[in-house]
C-alpha cells in the first residue's frame, strides 16, 4: 500500500508490517542516470529509434556514478551508489538503513526452515546465513 503522500510503501513480510521510503525521481538528471545504469547493467544501448548495440566494455557502474553523481544528488544517484556498496556494507535498498547482514540475522532468528530457505535463495552464500538452516524452536504445548 502506498501512503497518501506517496513517500512511503507499506507491506507485510512474514507477518510484520514493513515501511519503506520511496525514492523520488523528480530531477531531469534522473532519467539520464537511470538510462545509463540500465545500459551498463544490461550491456546494451537502445537508440531513440529502437536500434540496439552493445555497450562499451569499459562502461562500469563506477564510471556512470562518477559521470553523473559527483556534485549532484538526484534520486537515481542513490541507486547508483547503492549498487556500488562494498561487500559486507550492503543495505536492503537505496533508502534503507538496515544492512543486509542484519536483515538476514533478524529473519534467521525466527528459526524457520522456510524463511532460511527463502533467504538462501535470495542471498546465496551470504556469510550471515551460516552453513545450514537453524534448528526449529522447541515445541510448546
């Protein structure tokens, strides 16, 4: 559900209400940044008339971020910086303060094999997962 002011999204995850901020893309510069990010990630460029050509192999996320985001902070630059986060410093989204490792630890603490399997599918090999699913909690009567 989107908030009335359009600034937050509310959703349920594993029975918990989660609130996430929405990135605002109002700067004319955002379109250029997002297009360059898409072309860099997809390794193809689409011209104004729809022709597709490979993107120069030297085009990297870092190059895109340096080109567009040096002095400005349009919403799209938050996405570029988020994609460039170093291993171990990743957050859940460009607007989240929660680290990926903390999220995995919080969710794993529920001691659900189903949740652990979902996390392992989304984040294979992440160190916060551990080697195997956690044991189920003791049965209560």
